[in-house]
């Protein structure tokens, strides 16, 4: 979390930032503090170094050989992120202007060879890449630690008696340590197509201070990443004409963001724009003051002073979090976290349930449960309330666990939705009490058409995570964009984010940009608990420990809450980096835990 007065220097390690975010679901009480005051922001130059604490040289050493020139150039790839001026000193004058530093390739286990016939070859296992807009794309070979070894050739020749690089691949070449040390994940916030919620779009950058702020706002103008372009929009930003000024950000107190045309927006649009910009250049819970200007003139904000904060505005465009109540199955019936069964007609109906999803019933009159009754191809989706009991739907076959979409915004006439995988299809049900209307959801063909094993919608409902079985029997984790329009709903751009060397059984959203998954290593069969960013970056796995009686078969978590799993007919709650029985016994009987949705 960016706190007031904190300058935007590089993080000590990006992976430590990610580990701290993961700790928010391991130890949520450590992540609940909210800043309450603002202080002057300072902008300092980036601290240049690398993961081995070796300083970046200010330029080529006199008499350096070809290998030394290439090695120091690669070290300098993380310096001067605005223009990489230090790195360019290692290039021949003819290459300095032509070399593009807009993209990056990330490798593991880098080795720099000796010069042979004027060429120095660098080798490393490909881990991922960044495009010119900071969008990360994972390399999915292996188990998350890199794929096949790639070669990158650098041609070196004498220029005025000194070795200089005269030919090289486009873009930066970074080690995983450099990426972890110098790059940080940032969220651009775009509205969904209904202008209901602000949705994060994760990007990576090594910039800091006002350079970072300007880059972030510039990326808002560029628009959402391609896989979210059908579900998110940047039409809240005024469209500049060629005669208008460029956008400008001043790292001051307050942060001033000059947006050409902002003064011409109506009150509603100004408030939406203010919330979007404040959430992007600070963070949704930040109390750093921001001011919107147009041509240097302050743009008045409805409902606030001329200064505003993300914390004041973001809540108007974020879904309400459901209560952090946990439910699970015991002997085919729904029970609360305490082990007490739900009362009412749900308890009396003669269904033996295999999986559930629970939400609040309309009017806060108890709970509505979507559940799978039966197993295998005899599975059937039933929906019930405590007042009316269960009613069978027309959905049947080999079913995934159901999932409730986030509740519609206040005042909306939209109905609650249940999503579920049916063999290789995805179904969406609009629910009214214990009755439902079923419709198909089209899925991007890139998922391969295998059986859908798990379905999870992100906290704001703009993304969906699905575990899909491949033809060879392994299961991959896919994340797609939920596109709504003209009464039709589809899932676009459904790339896999899990490495090919692992198999996934279930997944859940830690937050809008983070997931947890359970599965195993394909070659050894060893069970693992995985964590990842939504773009597949920093995919990590750890063993399940010695407490669980076996491989977990189900996982659930909610934003800021502890994870739960089930294993061999028992349920377990996260306790630090281990697990504990939530009941009085050493092992609590139960299966398929879920948080209320």
C-alpha cells in the first residue's frame, strides 16, 4: 500500500511486495491499516543496484573486453528507467538512438558467454515478457521457474579503440532478480462497460515519482490491455484533439493531474474521472490528496472540496464485500463454520450435496444455496432458500462447483446469477428465489474445450477463473474477461496462466489481482499450494505441510480473510503457513468449504 508521504522509489524486491500481499490472506490483521493523514511527497532518483548488490557502473570501463561490455550493459538495463541512458553508453553511437527499450524479456539462470567472432551469446530460461504498455505475459513451460533455454546474441566491435555493442536484440533483457528488485506491479483502474465498478488492470514499471504518475495516467488514455478491452472502457477520459495540451502530472501536495477537456464534463463524469485517476495514481484506500485541473485551472468536484482522495471516491464504484462467513458440507448437508446446520427447509430436503455456493437471500431473509446433488454424469444443479427449500434446475451432467456472481449494484433490477461448468460448457442462471432461467455462456475456443472442473468469479465480476481439463488429463488454470452487452454474456480472451508442468484442481481469488490454487507437480505428483498474480507473474508453489491428512481437494478464500481447504473428508483453516482444525477436535469432519458470495 502506498502511504501518504511515501516517495516512489523502487521496491526492495517486487517479490517481497508480492509476498506481503499474499500475507494479507495468511495474516489479514496485518493488512488492515488505513492511512489517516497526508504529508508532503518527495521524488528521489532511483537507487541503482542489483540483486547481488553490485553497483551499476556509470559507463563502460576503459579497455573493457567484449564480455565485460555485454555483462555491464545487461546490469545497466535496470538503471535510468526513463531513458536507460547509462545502458546506451555501452552501445555504438549508431545503435543508441535505434535501440528500443520499450519491452523486456525476463530470464532465469542467465549466463554470459565469451566473445566468439565478435559475438557474445547470452543464455537463459525464458520466464516471461513485458510489452510496451507494461503488460506481463508468462512463459508457461516448466513448473513456473522458466522454460527452455533461449539464446540472445550481442555483436561487439571496436569503436574509436573501445569495445561497444553494434548489434543487439530489441528490448531489455532482465534476470528474474532484476525484475524482482526493480519492477513493481501497479493497477490501472478502468470502468466496466456499465460504468458500475472500477476494475484493476495490472501493469509493471520500474519508473518512480512523477515519471511513474505520468506513465500511469498515459496508460489510462491508451486503454485496457487487449484481453480486457471488451469488458472495460476508458471512455471516461475526455478525447483530446490535436490542438489540445498533453496530459500532465505534478508530484506536489496535492498531486495535480491536468486533463485537457475535464472542465467540460458533467458532474457525474467528473466524479467518475476523479475516482479513476485517484485510484490509479495513489491506491483505492489512499488519503493522498489529488486535484484535477484543466489548463492549470482547478476542476470543481461535486460532493467534495477541490482536493479529493481515492478513499473518498473509490467506494462508490466498488462492489460491497459480502460477510466473511464460511459454510461447508457435512454428510451432504450445508453447515456453518461452527458446524451447525442451516435451519429451515434446506435441512429437511432429501438431497445429498457434493458442492455448494452460498449467498444472502433477497431481503436479507436467510441464505440462498446453489448446490450440486449427485455425482458424475448424474449430477444436477439445485437452488434453494431456507424458506422454500431446494428446486431442481435443468442443468445436469458432470458439474463443477457452482459460483455466485457478485451482487448487482444497489438500485439495479438485475437478478443474482449462478455460474457453473457443465462438461465443457459454461452455464449462467438468473435466479429468483429458488427458480432460475438458464443460458449458455460462450467461451473463447483457446481454452481447448475440455471439461470445466472449477469456476470462480473475481470480486467485482469482471474476470472469471476456470480450471479446465486438457486432453492429456492435466488441468490448467485459465483467466478470462466477462463481457456483457445487449443481453448476451460471453467470456473473452481466456489464456492459461498456470505452467504446463503443474496440474490444478481448484482455485480462488485472494483479491482482484491475486489467486490461490491447489494442485500438484505433474512429474512427481507432489501436492502443492500455488499463488500467482492474475497475469501469471510470480507463480510460486509450496508444499502442503505435514498437518493436512492428504492432498487438498477444495480451496476457498475471500479478500482479507484466511484460506480454507478440505482434505480427506475434513476441513482446515489457514494458520500462518500451516493449517488448523476449525473445530474443537483435532480433525473437523466436512467437505468443500466456501465463503459467502
